């Protein structure tokens, strides 16, 4: 039997600007509010990036803490800090919020062209972030952007450089990474190490078809403005919650239960 569905809300990311999406939540209040709405709609994980007062991407632990506290005043999702930050962020900055010991954080498993930029994750960087996760007792979500990154996961596992238990997220459709086709997702899923959970984050137009595929295959799902701003072709989404509500409806139609945060913790063995 399939585990209940864990839905992650990728609230904002590091790349999106108000020029492209005018209602982008950027202040601590707005990011907390958008996260709370996503949780009320059915998300059990918040994938969190934060912005400074000017709206620029930041890895400042104080901002992560402020938003975490505001969310926790009203609901209790798993909060997953981004260690990816924005392309070009120094690794020391990327790991700095891990001192707050969030329940989860990301660990990107390789370098790729990321649109016009390079998202650099040398072996040194992966090891450094993984060590910080282990030291702070944080469960990683391995971000897989391309097929070869699965081989890197296996190499790191063999050398015991990443924690034994993790969650895998296939982020498909980044220009520079693996496309979000059904066949690509299937190939990745076939290679998930025994005992590990997985989900998919389809970028842009890949979000909806991969969501439906993952729900019917027993995987989990990430949606949100970080990955896609269009609810349907040419029509901007009104909020993060709107994406979550659609995932919940699809899950119901496919007879898949949706996990609340505590059930998600059990499924992930947090
Ligand atoms: N902003 C991307 C360059 C993560 O959150 O860990 C990297 C990213 C991955 O978003
Ligand atoms: Zn991210």
C-alpha cells in the first residue's frame, strides 16, 4: 500500500522577482503568511528560502529564525531550509542557517547550468554541507537535477559521507538539468536506493503532469512559486496555496490520502 502523500510548498525560491510575479511574498510576514496558507491547504513541508529587506536572496539565520517562529505560532509543518541559496552563494553562507537545527534541509548532489548561471556543487561543497547537516542532526532532502547525480549519491553513500536516511527530490525541467518527461522520472525512480522516500518538483510546464504521475506511483510532490508561477498556460497563480489545493484535489480523485505534518514525520522517519 502507498504511504499518504507528502506535499511540499516551495514558497519563493531565490530567483523570482516582483517584475515577473508582482505579488511575490518577500518580507518575513508575507513569507510566513504564504507558508501558513499552504499548510492550511494541505502542505506538510515548507521548503524555505528567505529574502533580505531589499528583497534579495539571503541565507541570514536571523531571517530564517524569524519566519520559522512566525509559522510555528500558527501551525507545525516540517520546515526545510534551503542550503542551495542563490547560484553563486558561498558555501559558508549556505550552511549558516543549519546552526538553528531545522528538521530538514536540502543537499544538492551536483553542479549544473541553472538558466544563465551555474549552480555550483563540487564534491567539496557537497561534503561540507553534508557534514553540517550531520553535526546539526538535520535530515537531508537530496536535490537531484540530473541523472548522473544518482551516481554521485551512491558514491557518497558508499563512503558514508551522507546520512543513512534521507528524502530524495527530483527537480526536473531546469534549463541545464534533466527535462521533466515521464520517462526521465521513471528512470530516476527505478534507481531510488532501498528504503528511501522520493518526490518530484516539476519546473514550469512540467509541474502538473509530473505531479499526477508521482501521486499515482506512490511518490511525493513539491509545488510552489519557486518552481512554477503559472497556474495554467499564461495565467499566473494567485498564491502558493492555490497550487497545494490542486494537488489535494488530484490526490483525492486518485484515492491517495494526504499526510498531515505529523504523519509526514512518521513517513520520513524524522
Ligand atoms: N536557487 C537554486 C540555485 C535548494 O533550495 O537547495 C538552488 C535551490 C536548491 O533552490
Ligand atoms: Zn530551493
